[in-house]
C-alpha cells in the first residue's frame, strides 16, 4: 500500500462491480472528476461504477458557479448533462436522512452519508474526511479521501488506471498550454497518486507505448 494510507484501510476490492460514491468536493475538481470517470469507463464489466446524489450534483454546480460567475450554460449545466449522459445509472435517489446523522461535526454532510448508504456504495470518497470521521464505522462502506481512493484503485486495478492515463495523455497532448498531469494531480490534492502516475507514465514511455 502507498505510504500515508491508514492501516485500517488496507481493504481488497470485492469481486463484482465496485460502487464509489463521490462527494461534491470531489466532483468540483475537474482533475479528480476526470480521473474517476476515465477509470470507471476503463474498468470494464463488473468494474468500478460511480455514484452521486442530486444534492451532491447541486452542491458541486453551486460552488462552481460561485467561483466562475461568467461561465455560460455549457460550462455549468453542460458539465452536469455530459456527466449524467456518460453515467446514466449513477444517480442515487430515495434516501432518508435519519436524525442520528445530524449529530456529526457538520450536519450538512448527513445527506451524503445517507445517500452513499442507500446506494449500497462500497466506498464514499470525500476530501472532507475529518467531518465524516465519527461515522467511519457506522456503515458498510469505507470512507476515503480522493488520494487514498485513487491509490487503492491503482494498486488493485492497475489496468483501468493505465487506460485512463493513456486517455488523458491522448487528450491533453494536443493542448500545448495544458498543465502537466502529475502537477495537476498534486494541485488537486492527490500527491501520492500523482507519484504513482509519474512512475506509470515513465514505464509506458520506456516501453514505447506512448
């Protein structure tokens, strides 16, 4: 396991599809959102399936609009429509927020916990793990931050990550002003995964595969 991942989280991904619920703060980062989406698409049948809720989508777009008030519809609503078209089964609905979930450090996280549970997620990925800490043993899913989750996927499903890396390289290579993939991951708060991608990219280059 990569250094820095807490020992209680050395968990093998179970056979069959792995359901990963993404919190709004993960969706907000284009870098993280793209990596999770590409990995999911590259993971194949019974691979990695993404999940989110209406609340998570609304929170993501609300905060995106606040940081970019001049964006056109294509840059806000268009992002949501594209994501929903790519992952038509990802939306979790019908969950109930129990009063016990309002006892955490941030009551506005309660809906995330409830949705991940209702959607039978294997993992809840959030970059606000400290507020979720009181509930880490309350559900059948593990709570990871994005860097931890991506590192676990790299360890357990390297082919999907390699495919996502090749997709990223193909897309960004035609954009001369694009930020380096490793640098973008570091800036997005995923330095351990960035190191793994750096090594994987070097291995692909040495083998002549890109």
